C-alpha cells in the first residue's frame, strides 16, 4: 500500500542558509509518526517544507500525487492541516471565529456546524470561551484552539509542531490523549514534531530522528524506546 | 571599522573638500543644502530608523532651528556660528518635551501626532500675535556671512566648508553614540520593547531623549539651511518638508549613517531631474522615481549597497568550494536546474 | 445658543464627509494593516471619473453606480500591480510607495483635467429638508449615505465568511494561508472596497467644496485624525471620530480660536485625546502575551 505521505531527497533553505540536506521519510495512512531531534535539527523546517512555507528541492508525494511547487493555500485544500510552532492563533479574533476560519475552504455547511459540536465535545473549555478574544486564552487553551482549528478542516493529515511547548505536563497529556482518540476514531493521520521525545514516543507508532538536516534513525516507537543507546545519544533520556 | 571602509571615507572626504573649487557657485549652494539635509535626515533616522518612533513632523524642528537662527541674526545681531548651539539646545528641549506625551503613542498614533505638529507649524509661524518676532507671512531675510580671516573664498564656498565641518562633527558624534550601549538600547527598544524593559533599559527616558537629540540635529540643520538660503518664511516649512524628510531616510536607508547622505542627494536633486523630464507633471515623475526606488531597493540605497557587498563576498567564498550542490545560486541569482521554489 | 447649534450642525455635516473618508481608511487598514495616504487622491480621481461620465451624458445614479464599480476595479488593480511588489517590504517603504502614488495621482489628474474648479451635481433636492435653516438637503443626504455604507460594511465584516477571512488575512497572513485563505486576493479586495467607498465620499464632498485636484488634501488630514481618534480598527469608531472632528473644527473655529489656528488647535486636541486613550475611543486594546 502506498504511504499517504512520501518525502524523498528533500532539501530546504532559508535564503542562503541550507537547513535540510536530503530527508527521506514516509507516513502510512492512519498512523501517528513522530519527528524527533534536538533544537535546530530541522524538524520545524520539515513541516514548513511540506506546506510550501520555505524554498525546497526534492519530492513530496501526498496521496500518490506530487505536491512540491504548489502554494500553501492549495496544499491546505488537499487536506493537510498545519498547526505551526507558536500556534498561529488569530489573537484579535474570538475563539469561535478562529474555529470558523479553520473550515474556510469547506463547502458543506451542515457538516461544519456538526464539527463545531464535536470539537466542543473534545474541548469543553473552548465552548465556555467561544466569544472570548483568542489572545486572552491561556497557553493550554490556545494550543487546544490551534489543534481544533486544524481539525475543523477535516484533514487527512495533521501536522503538529511542538504541541507541548510551554505547557504543563498534565495539559500536554490531555491534548495528546485527545490526539490519540482523533487518530483512532476519525482516521486522521498525524505527523508530530516534538522535542519532548518521551511523550511523543508514547503517542506515536513510528518515529524518525533528525540531526542537522538529515534522518539518522528510524523505526517503530517501541524499537526506539527500547534501544537504550539510541535514547541516550539522540534523545537525551 | 575595517580598513576598506576607512579608505573609502577618506576618499569621500577628499572629494567633498575638492568639490567647491571645481563647480559653479550655484552648484556649491546646492551641495551645501545636501549637507544640511544630511544632518536633518540623520536626526530623523536616529528617531525613526534606529529607535522605531515614526515622525511625520520633523519639518517643524527644522523650522524652529531656522527661525532661531534668523531671529538671532536679524533682531539681535548674533554671529551666524553662535546661532547653531542655540538652535540645537532649543530644539533639544522642545523635542524632549514633545517626546514625553508621545511616549504613550505608538506607530500610527505617533505618526498622527507628529503629523499634526508638522501641519501646525506654518500656521503658528503666521499667527499674528507672533508676527513681531517671526515676521509673519513675509518672513525674515538674513545676510550670508563672509568668509573669516579674509580667506580667498566666495561666501557660498565658505558656507559649504563650514557646513561640512559641522556635518562631520555631528556625524562622528552620532556614530560614536550608536555603536555603543546607547545604540544597542535604541535598537532593542525598537525591535522588542517589552524585552528591553524587562532587561532594565529605561525605555521612557531613552525614547524621550532620542526625540530630543533627533530634534536637535534637525534643528541645527534648519539653522544652517536658513543661513544658506538667507531667508525664512512660514510656507517653506509646511508638511511637505516633513514628508520629504521621511522619504529621504527611507530611500537613503533606514538605521544607517551613510543613508542620510544618499537620502539627502535624492531629495535635493531628484525633484530637479523630474522637472527637467516633464514640465507638465513633474510631481508625477517624482512619484514614479519614488516607487521605482522602493521597488528596486526596498532597504534603501544603503541596504542595496550592503547586499551587493555581501553577495560579492559570498561569491569569493563560493568560488573556493566545489560546485554541484543543489540550491546554490548562479550568477543571475536563480536556483539551478531541477530545483523547485515553493510558496 | 442659536449660533452654537448652527455650528454644531454644520460640523456634523462636514463631519459626515470626514467620516466616510475615515471609513475608507479604516477599511484598508482592516484589510491590509497599512494606512493608505493616497486614499484622498484616489477618491478625488474617481470623482473626476464620475464627472467625466456625467458630462458624457450618463444620468447621476447611473454614473454613480458605474463609478463605484470602476473604483472597485481600480483599487484591485492598484493593489495587484503597484502594491504587491512591496508586500513584504518594511512598513515605511510601503508608506513611501503610498506617497508616490498620491503624488502621481494628483499630478496626473491636474494634467488631464487642469486645475480650474469644476462644479459637481448633487442627487439631493436643492431646498432644505422641512425648510430648516441649519443643514442643506445635500448635507443631510451625505450623512445618510455615510451611515448606510457603514452599516453595509459592518455587516460585511462581522457576518460574512469573506469579511472574516479578510480580517484574518490582515492580522496574521501566515496563519491565514494555513487555513487556505488566498491572502493576496484578500488584500486586493480590501483595496477595491476602500477605493469604492472613497469614491462615494468624493462624490458627496465635491458638490460642497467643488471639484479640483486638491480638494481632498485638507479632508484627508481630518479623516486620518478621525480614524485614529475613533480607533483604527473600528469602522463605527471612524464614523464617530469623523463627526467629532467635524464639530470640533467648526465650534473651535467659530468661538475659540478663529480660523487661523483652528487646524492646529483641533489637532492638538486630538493628540490630547490620544494621550488619554492611546488607541482611540473604540480601538481594541491589543493584549499581547509575551
């Protein structure tokens, strides 16, 4: 079975500074895959490359078709939702307006309203704060909002960039467990970039470790968790 | 500062000193104005380029400096060189005082407040209760000073050298200020206000002082300008002067000292060139120049020069590496062969 | 007392004009996060278009609607052609482009149409409403038009998906792209709308001050002040600001300071307001989590 996402020989650069030096990885439909590595390894850049937010070279196949060269707005329409690092919340709009924007490209109005209810079911706190200005929500609530906004697209693939950043462990656990639910019940594939390797490996099925713009290790999360040498040298625990 | 920069500056100074001996008196007068504007633009750049506070009203400080000089020379017989410190101090104080309430305003709101200042100045200068001092609509006429010690120069040439000396002094002062703690503080305030405060920078004091110093520079320029033109009148200091200054620092290059000079050359000579291209709609041509310059050099002339230097330096380095890596840029600046640019 | 009422009402009348130009400014700001200095000249240019149409034999309302349509297109074209190349440049560089645009429009209009003043017709009856002695029918009509436009705009931004998308695109273009909004076209749309509103404002102003290439300059200044005093992200605030500025200008000019300094004093007062309320009366205070 062809993977949902296939990346081959991916290079990326910010202006003259090259960050990715030929990355290869794949993501099976319905799976949760983690991209791990230290600060500055190129994990965030990989996600950005998938969404055409940086200059790239190489091949990116989504659902079998090549998408490199498409604009960000077109890639969204193919069903890839990206929750960027820093969350990218529309801070001056209300919570509900943020969610509505997540469904901007969809035509099925009734289903969109149903999705609102579903999201509020996962995150009741967002429903309480639906009319509140999004910038005044707490860090954890903003992360929930960011993920929810991505889910409103009904994506096939969800890209999560450092969702645990700056959040208390309990909050992260809550969000991650909802991620697992969404992955299992709604068949949303997830590509997760994380510095917190331990929590990421608990959630993910597969993992790739990236170091200075190259993939240095890959395997199932069980394999990686059990390999002590790998854990110590690449993941720091 | 590296060796190359020192050599270039020395050459530029040499050229500047030789200039008045080679061209007509009228051209000398024009270049004197370039020097004057350079000082004014450096003042504005301190505030807007380095410190991020937009001012659409610096024409007002220029006017205050000009009128200081004119009134002192005309009504009190003060020698021309003594008017400069007075103009500077007056503008320093006025600028600082204006900077205090302006602390509460940001971005657009500050722009409007300074815009109001710029718009009001001609009206204030024409106000009939102040006519005794300002000469009302007719303004004040002053006499160009003669060269001292019987030097064999025309008044225009002497004034040029005098202005050049003042300019060099003020530029060195600014350069010294900006490359140390003060410069870093200004830029920190501009780029990340909250962080700067959290690190203990007294942002309020710095911002008001910067306003004052910026006004002082522009005021001294105004005084020099008045002496050069030998005339001050309210309508020469209208809002277009302030807008011209802003245009000057953007075209020249924000947050740069040489940018003040490039900008001054632009605002002095481009309108003349535009006029020669089209008598019917000269300002349309000027507008086209403006847009064209910004398209070609969004970081100003200074920014463009620096990018050029950086690119030449990189080419030197790249020439030493082996070829064949993807994403390297060829001479035309385009990525090679099979690369895909996204977004 | 009678004189005061007269000045206040006259102020409201001119205030209506400032309000509609301020609206156009706020519109562009909501869509692009830039304050468009060329707005006045664009409005003036479009009013000349209307004048040309009327002189070519079109009826007033036909010319009006056609001008609004053409202005919309003009705004979109200017954004895509002139502004797009500097979309990612520093703010002040964009400001200089606006200034260039302003200067070109003014100069070209003067060159095509000459600087002699022209009259511009009003769609409203010549007799004052109910025979009142304070405001002409045109002045009342202009205020009415402004309020209608405001209502339409407010509804558009608040209740339509496109309006929401435009606001999002202006506030956070990167995130807007990530939800699939075509940010470039949102900007173009914003410009189109602002240009159309400006044209309406120009067509309301011209019968009062007569049509000439410099007619919008003074108005633009007050419109800026109005937009900021009302809060630059609030269309309602812009309208409120417009009326306030109009009344202030008239009352100050007649009773306090005379015509010589009324511009300066009005502006000083506006600054005073801003010092007390730095984001205007109705502007949102932006909360930023560090």
